[in-house]
């Protein structure tokens, strides 16, 4: 994915979105990084290709919002996948 393919924040929806489906891999990667204790700055640099030194506020917003959506997916979104809503 190119850096421009990521919104600063995923759409806020109670349903799976096309954006969620398109960025499932990034969600998994940001969850893995967080569970491994990786520094958020390293994660945002590697996963989203955003330089946290050059764009600190945006980098934090992108990281935190995608991590929150990834966590939502593990708590709620996966159910939509299990009930026949394909990726």
C-alpha cells in the first residue's frame, strides 16, 4: 500500500466498511506491533510509511485511529465476517 492509500482515520462505522476490507493487513500489523510492545513511532513508520518526526501529530493520529479500529475488529467486526460478509 502506498502511504496515500491510508486515511488519517478509518471511517467510524458499526459495520465493516470497504476501507476495513482493504486495510485488514494493516490492522493486523498494527495489532501485532502493539502486542509486541513496539514503539508507536516505529510502527507508524513501517506500516503506514509516515515519518513521525516530520509529521508527529498526523503520525500519532493515523497510528492511534487505526489501532482503535483494529481493536474494534477483534471485538465486533470479526462477527460480521463470520456471518457471511466476505472481505
